[in-house]
């Protein structure tokens, strides 16, 4: 599919080729100059652009006073702030609250995360992989108690306030 940007490039370079060909005396050289400029325009128009295309940047630069400027970038907000046993989590960010740790075990052991007494996540720890990381995705506002349980024994408790 051909985009408006590609059409404008090809036509623009075609017109530029006609202007250049006006200064060339040989007939076939004129045709070659126009075709070369059209091909150059087509190639440049089909290059992928990961930034704002320069023609839009020029339009914005010359007509920038008519359009609203983008808001300055805000500082990244930490979605979870944690102290020793308390944490605050922002709702709606899509970023989970992670509970992580390391256990020294002799055999494969399950580690579970309980939120207000209900199991929400589970993982396995082995002697070769002693680290665990469990995630809590807050769904509602309020205070919640997170507990990491290993073999029926509570290993760690964290109080989380979801806002």
C-alpha cells in the first residue's frame, strides 16, 4: 500500500527532476535525470522511520506556535515503595509488587505467597536454584497482608497498602 508520504516524495522528487532536466541539453539525459530523481524519491519514501518524519518536524518547527507543545516528561514514579515490613503500591500501573528471597534447602521445596490468607502465587525452590520471586498484582484499594509460606511455616510478612 502506498502512503501519502510516499506519493508526496515521489511527486516532489519528480518535479525536482524536471527542474534539473531543464538545464540538461541532451534529450535522453533529461529523461534519465527525471527517472533517477523519481527513483531516489521512491527509495527515500520507503525507508522506515522510527522517529517523527522530518517533513512533520519541519511543519511543526515552522507552525509550532499554532500547535500545543508536548508536556515535559515527568519523572518516573516508583509503583512500589517498600520499607522493612510495609509497602505502598499504586493501582492501575500494571506493575506488580515482587516478593523475593533466597532459601537454603536440601530438596525441592514449594514457596507460596498468600494475600489476606488466600494463596495467590506458588513457585519451586531447589538446592541448585535457591532464589524465589513471587508477584502480587493489586486489584482493589486497601491494606493487604502478604505472607511467604514454606512448608506451612510463615517465612516473611509484608503489609501492602494499595492506592
